[in-house]
């Protein structure tokens, strides 16, 4: 279907008004965020958008500007970036603010008109669509920028980009071209700028920017175009209200007379016409081939982008993407609206904005590759060290993928499993990452990756069972993700291809190229079993390591490596023990009943010992380490116990398990029956403790410092009482509004002072997928996971005594001189 101007204007209007007003004001908002190299942000989101240039996630400026010119007055108004600094004069519009959902950021403005004319209302809408039912669309490295205008009179819109999109070195020489993109099926042709380095550096970064690949800046056939030195192009538009359909033919470095690539569009509203509103859409894409290199089972392989399996060339990709705007917007809006509804159930309005601003950041660290037979999702550990496919970075993000599209979590784990199954990694524990720096997944054949053996074994076993569980549901209403269930059942692939192909795309609700059903019924059970069986040797190998080393972990790092090495970590041991229990379930699903019983017996023995080792003498909280008396920690790994449904063991809600006997009388306690794998009283005590030690900007990670990790905060609050969850969410929302951090959402910040970086500067990391912990838990265990935690909100005889004991214990931390020195500790 061809989208005409009037239809496009209606679609743009719906997109502009369809986002509810946002409550929270983060310091940075996503604009064009699709992958690690197409990542542009509004860095001054609490100020007017023309006070600074947009930024790459590192904070470096990106050339992206928008402005409008009103012929009746000759005035020029900046909308985004600082193009007005190149002009002799300009006016300032009234900025009405930003609103956002999971896929869209809208910036709105008003320009007052002379006399009695209607004011001019302008919305600039940035859409990087999250489409959980369409992996094909999610794999396209492109975003939409739409400008919607409403009012009376004539108005001219201008947009330009520069060479900083294709290199981190402004001394790099760039080349460019202008051409038409021909569309099929009667659709209108497009106009396109292409920009790239003259000498591309394959699979190389400079300051985290890709030094290979092509930028495509695309507009409709009726826009005008111009390239040239920035001041000349912008001044010409300011004077004439249009650009001049010329192409600068002198290729040069980015900073040499600063070449820009522009489009302009004229709108005539009101007057003698019935048109009161109109709009235009541009697209920005960044294509690369290859996207990464990867040490696969067949050796070091140059990996193509996944989109190339469906679109043989860039022209067809760009044409499809541009004309797919309406469908992409529908799918993205569906996701955003459902996300908002589900987040609202948390009992805190602010949670809606927190997950909305986090969503694009998660996927902005990923790149789709492989083929429809065997899709792969690659991930960069942004900002912390650039590692490739880091297991303990995937782990905190896994609630996002469980909630949004569990198949994407499987696609993240697949390259790790394939690499280790091929024998290229020499250690018996799970590897930390696939490569020291993205985009080069060259592995660690010497086995000298970052040393987190218990951490990574526990992580991958927990996530492995999460993937298997996501396939195992009998009714649509109990699917772990509502986007798992539409469409027909998947085929069970042969040995020559992956188990989770995308070779049978379907039309659903009038929109084509959607994935179809993920698991469910007998097919889901079979797929889960085959997936585990295929790499069963690895699952048992990693579990064997945990059996030997997780109960009393040696001196090593956990995922919180910035905190340093530590032996006998209570929270780390819990992860390993839950990992062993996960293996008992994996073995059961795969049909290895003997192994299932063996690992179950071990995990149950270990969890009893863990409680004796890890809880404080007064039983009010978990210690940071078994032998560190007078310490405390957030045991965020308790979240995995609930997400994997272990907390339902021994109850009527037990998840897809053989019937177990009821809780024996000797296990009854005065605060209720001791069901579940991790005892209920551990959940209760920790929930009370978190509420007691919460600070202004959130829950500190442990007793060593006042900094927090937001991913682990959300893991912890998801398995806490409603009272504790609401209190911590309130603190996080306060931090979002007040923090002085100046990059895309950090996951590591101080909980007091100005809420800034604690010396270590993390930003734009995909671990904010952990903010979805509560959402993933709402649908886990056939939708019974949260019901299984309802005891946290119940009264019990010892509740007030437990609270009083926690207050006394927390006061001892606050009063101790060690925690009151100027270093900022508790």
C-alpha cells in the first residue's frame, strides 16, 4: 500500500498525540537508537533541545540539526542542535517539552503567529520501533524522524546530518553521493544521501564509533536537497526557506569546511486550502557488512547482517523500511501501550516511565546477524569495557528479553553455546565473554578471560532454564510473553539448522513479516528438550563446576567486578546454588531423570548450609561474605529463585512439575509453611532489610559503599513486598529527576549527594533490562509467580519483631565510625 501525503499526515498526528505525557525527566533521552553504532541521544533533555548538539552515547557530539523558517516573517527557529549559531539572526520557539514511550521520543514546540492567525504547533518525532513480534523489522538498522506541523500559513522545515555519523575521527576523509531509491509495488521513489569513510577500517572502532559502514539519510521524492559547507547551506535555507538541489563534489575530511547533507520541505497550511496539518518523514540508517567477526564452530567467520537474508541490497531495504512506517508504528505502539499497562500494575506510576526510557537502551547494544535458519543476536558491553557477548551483562538484561521476546534471549545465548561446544574455550567453567572488544568475537583460546567462574556458570544455567521455561506453556494466556503466542506453531528444525528459525514469517492482523508462535504445547516441550539435549554436555560440565566450587566460593570476582575480588560471597554462592537447582530442572526437561534427582539433592543440601553460612547472627539480613560479620548485601540473585518458579515448590501452584507431597508438619513455622527452594523467611527478612537501609536515591548495593546498581535494585524489589517495592521505586524516580549524570541511563550511581557517578562511569549499558524484572515475573510460572510471593504482603506474628530487629541492626551500621567517614560509606 502506498502511503500518500494525507495518510502520512494522519499517521504522524496519531503518533504525536498518542504518547501520554511523561512524568519523569531523565537527563538524556534516546532519539535514534538501534545498535552500538547507530546511537544518537538528546543529551540535554532537561533543557531546550537547541542548547546543545545531540550526542553519541559516549557524550561526543553528533551532527544532527533541525530548524524551521516562516516566510511571512522571515524568521528562522532552531528545533534541534545548534544550526542557528551559523546564522546572522534567529528567533526562539516556545518549547513545550518532551514525551516518550518505549519506541518514540517526541519534542513539541509552538510558534506564535501575528494578529489573529493560529499559532504553529510542531512535533518532531523520533521512532526507533521495538517490534517484538517482528524480528525482521527489529533487525533493520534504521530509525524514523518525522516532523508534524499544524496551523495556518506557510512553513519550511530543514534537517541535516554530517560526517560524524560514520567516524570517531573528524580528520577522516569522507565521500558521499546523492541518488534516488526506486520502490516497487507502485510506491513513490525516495531521495537519499549516502556518506562513508573514503578508506574504511573494517571491524575497527575509534572512540566507540564504527570506522566502516554507510550512513543513509533518506526523504520522500518531493523534498529538496543540498550538500556543502555547513554555514553556507544553513544560511541559504534561512534566507530562501529552501535548499538548492546541489551536490558539493569536493570530498574532504569531516572537519574540513564541515560538509553537511540536508533536506528541506515546504508546507502550506490553512488559507485557501483545507489543509490545517501536514508532515514529512525522513529515515536514517547505518548499514554494515560484515557486522562482526565471530569464532564460530567452523572457525573465524565474517558475519553478515540478518536483514541481508530478506533484502538483497540496501535500496530494497531502505524502500521497505520507509514505506513500512505505518506498520512499524502500529507494532511499536502496541508494545509501548502494553508495557505501560503492565508497568502500571506495579503500583507506582513512575515505573511506566522508567521501563519506557530503558527499552531502547537495551536493544541499542545489540546487532542481529546470522540467517533465518540460524539467527544470532550479538551484544556489546557498552561503556564498561567493550567486551563482546558478556554473559554477566546478558544476565541482568534477561528480564527484558523474557518479557519482550524470549527468542531474542535464545539468540543471545546461541553464539556462546556454539563457541564453547566446539571446544575453542579450554576451561571447564563458562566463559566470561566471546571477545575482549566488540565487534571482534575472537574468543579466548588461552582461557585467560576475566575470572568469574561461579558467576558465569550460574548465569548461563539460570538463563538456559528461563529460555526452556518460556517455550513450555499449554495455554496462550500463560505464555511468558504475550508476543510469544500469535501465529502458527514453529517447525522442529533438523540438525543442519538452528532450533529457532525465522523461515516461516507470517501475516498477523494484516501486517506481514511477523515471527509466529514461540513454543507452546507439545511443540514447545519438544523444542525445549531438544535445545537442552543438543548441548547437554556443557550444561552438566558447568553444573559440575558449581557443585565443586559454589557453596564456598574462592576469592574471585562477581559481576560487580568494580567492587573487587572477595572470597565467600553470600550472593554469589546463592547464584551458584540456584544454578545447580536449575540444572536439575534442565535435566528433567531433557529426560535425564537420574541427573535431575542427583542435582536436586545437592542443591537442597547446599541451600540449607548457605543459610547457616550467609545470614547475620541476629538473622535480620544476609552478610556480604560468610566471614564478614558486621556487613550486609543485596541478595539480588534471589530473583532467579522466583523467576524460575522454585519458590512455588511444594505448593498447589508448582510450575509444570510432578506432584510433590505437601509440606510436612515439622517444616511449619510461626510465620507460615516453609515452601519453596529458598525458604520464605529469607524473602521476608530481606524485604524488610531493604526498606530499612534505603537511601534518598535508592537501595545501596552493599555495606561497603553508598552506590547502587539499578539492575540489581529492580531484581531485589521484584521479590520484595509491595511496601518495599513502592518505596524503592519512589527513590529511583527521585534519582531520575534529580541526578547530575549526563549520559544515557547509568546503572551505577550514588544513592546520596547529587546521585552522580561514584568514580566509575557506566552509561548506556544494556543491563537496564533488569528494570523489567517485575514485568517478567508477572507472567512467569504460568502467571502464578507473583501469587507465589503474596506472602510477603501478609501479616504474621513475628512481623513487627522482625522490623524492629532490622531497625536496630541498621542503626549499628549507621553509628559505626567506619561508615561515617568522608568517603561516603553508610
